[in-house]
């Protein structure tokens, strides 16, 4: 495709865009040593948007011929007219910049460079420790996503992005002495951009030994006690805390009311930008699409806006929100280049990308040493939050008591609840750069119709004070 | 959609080597989505998507490849290329000891022509009825198609056009009345009546909200709230694999140790559901499978894989062995008497963001939402500030279940992350003696 060919396919309109997406996804999985049928997905299509008379419509199609795109454009034009006849107040469609950009994930060891047999062998080697273990269930998975997106705009913009993501997973279930099962896993947030070198970076090939040891400890561990305690969250629990309790509340389209029927609203209002003390002075949060290897890095969003790093929370003060050019125009607030769609079949909306807690100065040992009576939580297990993103309840797979500055016994089903409005002001310790980990999940859900995108959350371990902690049943 | 799928199947099966068995599953939709904010159009568009899943089987080795079809002449060559890629994969994978394939072809065809008007007409009717309100949500209109074809001869097709309205009319902040409507036939006056009824109840939401302290309260969960609860607990409660491996939230019941209330009878009711009776790989779902009878486990949902693994018959359940068309049988409490029976407590219209706190014990948490009210002496007094419940299944559907209402409501799933879904929940409302609220 090129701009001229596309222009010739378009009906009369004020502006148009075409976003073509090709995704190749492969998954290999061992289920207690038995290889599940390998799956491959070849996902391809394009979304055409048409602006006409102040309204915008879209149509998505897998027919990428000129006639197929024209048919989609005609349907999109019908929707543009319908939108123009029922206009949303304050909705002024911003122009797409007439810029070009190109982005490609750096992959040192490309996925396709290893044969299928070799990847199966790697999974089998990594799970040798689990073969004869006394486990109710174990699963190990390697998933690769290779996505190429081309965006053309009527203004002459053209953006090419080639994003490669690796999504490894290992999960173990053991029967608990108290009945039922306990789980220990690599977590749901170990996704990253890159090639097979990601597996080495996260220790995939040897993690089974540690997980097996820890699930056995959990199986005979007591339930986490109840009480108001200090809470030390590992980076793989911080990921969900950031996601649910900072990321989603700061989405500008929530503030504008678009998500209220499904994903919800937010306790954050536009007036809070520049005035609301979101967290303690130790809290610094950035929107950063420039981090090499983080799962949601990119050069421009799905409207063609160049992606730049911005601080959202500065020494605890809320200074910027997550909104793309359309939401920024509606709200009259600055935002970030975050308007993204999950596939060619969904229209772009405000999303998190990489949303990171910047490191502080404490080592993990420093943070533990500060705790008189608390719990250290690793690897998210459960999550729930209200539709204003305020009252939350999370739990983790693995907990350890901390008493008088030292790690103690393992505890099972550690959970905690709190309110986003106040929680982050209890932040009293932030790990240093050496303790920071990159985490990323492909499973952030939102929108009507629904869509799931990848989001990254890099964080060090963080310490919070006086949190309502509890255990299982 | 049906003709294109069957023609492509015939093409791919022609010349297939005797050693190969090829199964095809097709999911397709042509959906109009109109999204609203403040009773105006926020985003509107059409998605035309056809996904073909190919599974190549050679002996006990198999692999799958999913491919998006364009609906043009390139589909055949691309599908053939996919088949060649599958051959290279199958050549290197080991045998699967848990492979189960249908042996007796069972054909079916269920294709209903659409009676729906153009989505712009439905949308215009809605916006006219909701003019001046703060309507938020989405209207979805159009056909869905499911097809299965096996080189051994089986053919199954299903096509149905429907509309689904999932919207709320907001009074302010997080307080709203739901306007949810779905069907195969559109009736403008019915839609207008639903909108009018929701708008008539908005003044209640403008009353000062009541803030509760954590504790235990009497509660009535409306059918939509019960549907959300069932959606979570049916994820693993009836799974053969989850029971065998011990991570099922109703494990004590399956082990005969404790049971739910005798009021609870649950079926997987494929005949009354919204989707086809055949699964992705050609197995047929029974018309009705009783999962719980008066609180006691009966049948389990068994995927083909679990059937092979445990040496039992498959029920055509999907890989996750969760319900697809669950029915919780009604009780005897007249719906009109629910508030009086509640007396003083919570009227919960909807629940939000449910998750297990401890799946081994069936402990679940979630939030109240939308038009949840505080009730005194059978009368709505005030809207409730959202509260978190944190309670166990053996209480909510066990010791604390006082009554179920006498009528079930259909709640089609709204989750269309992977495309239009045919999952559904039919539930009555539930009156609880006590529900534990946490924050």
C-alpha cells in the first residue's frame, strides 16, 4: 500500500486513516510433560477511519484489496455521518501529524532463528525438575508475538512498527496440607520485547527449581495473619498495584466518562492535575515508551503521535494524565501518546503503555531492615478494584513475614486491601535501580467493544506502611 | 458465511492424503458497534472478521493454525499454505496421549436469516429515547457464524443475527440505572419502554448516598448480580480437570464433604443457550447437563482432552471446562416481593470485578455497582456508596441463601475480547440472610 493508492480508494471525506496490522503468534506448551498441540495464529487486516462533516466512523476488514478497502471506507463513511448526526459535545477530531516514524524491536536471538524442535527441547530441559515432583499440575509455556503495523494518514503520515514480544510462563499447583491447592508461578507479567534472549534475562531455564521449592513451602505454610502491618511488595506484585491503582485511574477517557458502562470511571478529576498529592514524595511515575525491551515500547501511537517519555507523578504530585490527542482536546489537558488499539478489529482508545515507578535509593535489604512487623509479597495471585479505581483488594502467591528487620516464615494466601486515594501516601521506601525489574503483561482489558493490549510496569520493590493485611479462608 | 466456509472446506479436503485428517473450525462475525457517551455517538464502526482454525491430525500427532480469511480469491491459497505449514509442525511434534476425536459424524445446520433493521435505525431509536440523558455504553448488531467441518465427513453450521444493548443511564458520578436488552428481533417500543423505566428510577440515585461500615448485612442480589457471581464460580466449579487436580472451588462438594443449599440446582443448558450445540472440534454438547441438583454435584464438564486423560465420556466442553449457557433454576420468592422479603439490607443491582480470594475454599470478593441501594422495611431509602463483599460460596449459595426469586433473567455475556461471544447466564435473584462486606 501507499498513500496515493489509498487516497484513490477513499470516498469523499475530510480525512482518512488506514491502519494495517499483521500478527503472527505461536505458542508451545507442556502440560505435566505432555506437549499440547502447538498453535499458530496468522492475524491480519486493516481498519479504515473516515472523517466527514465533523463525525468519524471506522470499518475493519481482512480484505486488503483496493475494492475491499473501498467497501470498508464506504461503511466507515456511513458511521461518520451517523456520528455527525448525533455529535458528542466537545469532540473535535484533532488532525493527525504528517510525520513518519519507524520502530523495530531489537531481538538478539530471533524467535524464528530456533527450530520448533529446539524450542520444544528448551521447554523440556527447563522443566526437568518438575517431571517427578509431587504436583497436582504444572504447565510451562513459550509464546511469541510478532506484530507489524503500518499506519497511513490522509495528511501524508506513515508509521511503521515491528514489535516482537516473548511471553514465557511457568505455573505449578501443589496440594496444600490444609486442603485445596497452592500455586507458585513465574507470574503473569514476565512478557517483554525481544527474542529468545529474554528467557536468559529472566532466568527461565532454571526457575523451575526455585518455584518447586517455594510451592512445597507454601503447601505446608500457615495462612497469612490478619492485621495492620507494613507491606513490602516485590516488583511482580508492584506491577498489578501500579496497573490498577495508578494506571487505570489516570486514563483521561475514564475522566471524560467514556468507560463508565464497562471498565468504569475514576476517582481522579481533571482538577487534580497539578494539585493532588497522589503519593508520598518517594513516588515518581513515568509513562515511558522508550525503554528497550519493555513490552509496550513504541515510536508512535495508533494515531501517529510521536511517543515520548513523560513524568505523570513527580515526588508524589499528579502532574500529567494518560490521554491521547483526542482526549487532550476534549479535556483541555496535556497528555501522552497513548491512543492504541489491540488489533485491526478495534478502534484506538486511551491506554497505558509502559507505566513505571522510578527507582529510589534503598536496596531490598534496606527495605526489609526498616520493617518491625510486616509481610513481603511476591507474584500477584488475585486482584479486584471498584469501578472508580479506589477500593482495591489484591493477593499474592508467596508471602514471608518480616519481624524486627529480618525475613521470617513463609505464609500462604497473603492479601491486602486499601484505597488508591490514600495508599500511595503510605509509600515509605523505594528500591534502587539494581532492584528494579521490567514486567509486562499482554492482558490489560478495557473498551467497548472489549480489547486487550500489552502494558509494561517496571518497578523496584516498594514498602508501604500500616496496610490492612489478611490471609485465606 | 456458511457457503464460503463449506466451499473452502471441500477445497481443502480434496486430495488430502489418507494419513491426514483435517478439521476446520470457523468463527465469523459482521458486527456494528456504536459506542455512546452522554447520549451521543462516541465511536461507531463495523468489524467484519472471519477466522478459520485448521487442525491437522496424523495418527496421534496434531497441531493447529488459525488464519484470518479475506473473503476473496486469496483465501484458498493462504489456507493451503497454512496446511503445508501444519504438515511441517506435525512432522516434529510427539504423539499426544490425550487426543480424542469424534468418531461418528453428526451433522447439523442452524442458520436463521436476520430480521434486524440496519444498526443506524436501532441506534437512532435509542438516542431518541435517551435524548437529554447521560447514556453510556455500546450497541452491538449483526450476525455471528460458527462452522465445523471434518475430512471424515462431519459438517456443522450455525448462524444467527442479534442485537445487544449494554448501556447505563447515569444520574451522577458512579450512580446509574442499567439499560440492557438483547434479542433476535428488534422492537422499538420495547426499547423505548426500557429506557423510560430506567430514566424514571434516576431520582432515587440523586438521594444522598449511604455509607456502610464493614460487617454482615441482609442482601438481595438481582439477577444481573447473580449472573456476575455465577460467571466467576462456574469457571472451575464443574471442571473435570479442576476436580481431579484439586483446584476447584467446590472441591469439598465433589468429595462429598459439604454441600450448597438445597435451593441450588444448576444446569449447563445448551439447548436454551445462544450458541451452537457443537464445540470447536466437532463434539456435540448435550441439550442439558445437570451440574448441581439441590446443592449436590451431579455431572461435570469434560473436555475431549480430559475425557482421554481420565477415561470418561466427553460432554463437548471447551478447553477451560467452564459453563457456556448456565441456568440456575428459579425458586419460589415472587420477584415483586423481593424487597419486602429483604426487609432491611442491601439491594444489589450489579456486581463488579469479582475474583477469588482463595479458590480452594470458594472465597470470592467483588464490588457493588450502579443502582445498589440501602433498603429499610422493604423500601429503598438511599443509594449505597460502593462496598466490597468478601464471602464464601458455602455461605452465599449455602447457609445464608434464604430464597431465590421465581423468574430467571437472561444475561448474555458482554465480554467480546476475542470476538462476539455466545456465552450466557440465566439466573433468578437471590436473597441472602447475610453477606459479609469488607471495605
